[in-house]
C-alpha cells in the first residue's frame, strides 16, 4: 500500500467524521443517518480500493448512485437534504478509494465538498423560508382566499400553495405550503408570550394581601372561640 493511499484513507475517515458528526448530526440530530453516512463512505472507499482500477471504480460509483436513487424513491423518511449528504459521503469515499499518485488534488476536492455542504445547509442561509403540510378545518377551493388564510395562520408571506386534498364531505383542505416568515412579527410574538408567561408566574408566586388578611381573620376568630370555651 502506497503513501498516497494511506494519506487518502486518513483524509477520508476525517472527512466522514466531519460530514456525519460535525455537520449533519450537529444540525439535525439523527443518529441513524450518522451510521448510514459513515457506512456508505467507508464501504465505498474499501470496495474502490480493492478493485484498484479507475474504470471499474467509475462503474461501481455510477451503480451505487443508481442504488441510492432507488432507495430515495422507496423511502418517505429521507428528505432531499439527507440525499445530498448521502451523495457527498459516497463521493468522498469513491474519490479516496481510487488509486492516485498525487493525493492533494483529491484532498482539495473533498475539502470543497465539505465546504459546499457547510454553506448550503447553514441555518443562516434562507432562514426565513419554511415548508409545511397544513390541514385546514374547512374546504377552500379559491387559491387567493387560501393564500390569505394561510398567511394569517402561519404568520408569513405565502410563496407557493399546492392543494393535495380538497375534502368537501368532511370540510377540510390538505395543503402543501411554502412561505417566508416575518422575523419582526415572530420576535414580537415571542416577546409577548414571554411577558405573559412571566406575569402568570409572578401572580402564582405572589399571595394577594386580601387573602393573607382574610386568613389572619379566620385564625383570630378561631382563637377567640377557643378562649371563650
């Protein structure tokens, strides 16, 4: 085994850990997919290293991409974000397993993949955009009315609406909605809720003076009755 292969193996393991734990798990907290990303990465790297030729490894990579696409079509629990991480883990393993005389261009490509995923999946990027599946408690067929009602309920500007189910019998509407939230409005709502919660907690901790006075009066009356006896 050459020095370049050892360097690439070490870089692959480090990149897989950064991808799975440093990027994905830190942001999305799904342990099962961390295992999947690590397994796909190391497995592809091992198979590509054993096969040893670029032609065979290229065919293997294309076949694995096809298998991953089939898994994506048959699974409802993997979002497009997880598919991107899957492809990145597979690509890093494939790049690291191919025989190379100079490992540093491959290291640069792996670093580029990690940097792109870090930036594309950053919480600050498109932070106002949201996606929800909403079931309304009435049947609405007019798109403009639907947009207005969803905007009021979700507290944002609706950008896309797709009616998935219009049930006139049960008077419900199932909608796939994409919208942008109003950050200023959200902050005001959060402050109002926090103020209400603090006020309720303060009232719970504080005993009203009238209650204390009435309690004292009851105690005094009971003591006076005992003294008369």
